[in-house]
């Protein structure tokens, strides 16, 4: 009989390298490794050789960067998603794409299960498995870190390193970087290790070497830089007059933003599983894009449509953070968001200076701003009669007067 096939989300790090070998031995299964190229850069070097040497029968290394930018980052930014007022959801939005491709590979290869190296304390386990449940409920999911047998065998990193050495698994693990990272096209995150102390200053001079995508704001150029972003129906399609694909937009903005120390966030957030955790993020390009998109909307989006969409931002961001990208409620909100973006078209000019993204102008062929109506001078259009405001205020004040009268009577 043919062996069972398991598709493993594989990064080549200590955890997934050990898990690959452990799964193969424990389940007597054929392990197909999968790595999504979503912008990790040199982290992908040597992965194919490492996976095959560790015991994988095959490895997929798929370039998903353009899909990531076009079908995941752009729709999320159109929704104005921001988790707990700070986090641009860089890790969260990547997981449904990775899981989606895992499911596709599992079906193509005739696999019966997928596996991941996410821990039982984090959010990623939920994101991977909710996506699998939505797209391929027939597949089983193996999460070694939630298996008692695996945890007993590997109570700590020392045991994992010893296992790797015993089986000739080529991994590097040291205390040189006492934290974990996750990088993609949108951001890089840092957590655990020394960062578990929320009083620890991750931005101090001695910790400058931790950061990858950006310089410290104080080390950024003393001269401000102006850039122009062109939008079409809610998506950035050009920078400084150069037409770009969604992938090229993110790569260009990351380079420009990183140079000016833009997009660093240090926060304590609430995980879906119930605990608080401290995360440090670099999102230079995303921060510029988020700010520019909002400014474009301010000129072109109807007030009540904007307020309706904004009322859903917390819900939408929470859905993304918690792993419900393919849930019907996220898709329903996205349909409304898409409708709201039909006229979000035009150009935004920004001034970048030492970690700051400052608005410096906005224009659009479908602008809803009319200077002749908004002017404090005489209105040549006669579209707004200031005297009309008297009745408007009187009607809106009616319920306040009635309520105040009731309260005053109660005090007597």
C-alpha cells in the first residue's frame, strides 16, 4: 500500500525541520514540504536541498508575492484594517494565502493531511486551520506542538537541537538572536525572547541591529522626501508617475519608507487564544500606503459610505487577525468595501521625514470637495444658504432640550 501523504508548511528553521523528520518517522508517511515565497528574501536560500536532505519526498517553493499583494494586501487596505489601533496585520494576512496553497497542493498530491509548526499558544494555528476548514474540510490537520507525545519528546529547544544533530538535520540555532522573526512582503515581526518583557526598550541604541526593513528615525535623512501615489478604485497603481504592479508598489514603498525610518510599531496585543503578547513590527511600505489610501478616500468617498465602512473596521480587522479570511462574514464586508472604493481614484502627495508620513496634497478627477461651496467667502454657486442651518440645528437640538427638561424636573 502507498504511504499516507502529509503536506507540511516548511520554513527550514529548527522547528519545522525537526517536525518534518518527526512526522515521517511517527506516521510512517511521505512528507511533502511547502514553502510560500511571500517576500522572505534570503531566508529561502538552500531550502530545497535542506528539505530533501531532512526527509521530504518533494518540496514546493511557490512564488506567491504578486498574489499576496493583489488579492490579500490590497483588499485589506481598502477596508482600512488596523488591529487594536496599531497593527497592520502583516503576519495575519499572510496565513490564509499559505494555507490556501497548502490545500491546493494536498489535493493535487492526493494527501490526506496537512501539518504546521505553529505552537498551541499562538494565533497562527487558528489561522491555518480555519482556512483549511473553510476550503477543504475533508483534510485532517496535524499540529505537533499540540500533541502530548511531541511535547514530551521536545520540552525545550535543547532537545530539538540534539534531535537535529542526531539525525543530521542542518539547522542553525543560537542565542545570537534571542527573539523570533516572521518576514514577508508587508512587514517583519519580532517576538518572544528578550521581547517578552514589555519594559524592555526594543528601540534603544544597543538594539538597533535587530531591525531589518528600516533605519531608526533619528538616523533617517535630515532632508524630507516627497512622493506621489496614484490610486485607481482604491488600489495604488503608480508611484511618482511610474506604473507599477501591486508587488512592485509594496517593494518600492518598503525601500522608500525604510530609508526614512517609517512604520515601526511596538505593542502589547490581545491574541485570539486569550493571552496578551508583545510584538515589535516594521511595516514601512504598508504604513505609507495605509496613510495615502485614507487621504485619497477623504477627498473622494461619500461621508455616510465612509462612516459605514469605518464602523466595520474593528470587525474586519478582528476577522483577519483571528483567521476568518475565508469566512462568509469577511466576504460580505469585502463586497461592501469594494463598492465603497469605486471612486477612490486620484493622486496623493506625501512628505516623508524621520518616521513621519505627512500629507502634502491630494487631487482627483472625481473629487467630492467643492471649494466654492466650502469657502468662507461668498458662495458663487448659491448651493448652501447659511440661514438654512438655523432650522437644521433647531431640529437636532429638540431631543436634547426635551431630555434636559426631564432631568431638571427630576432634580426638583
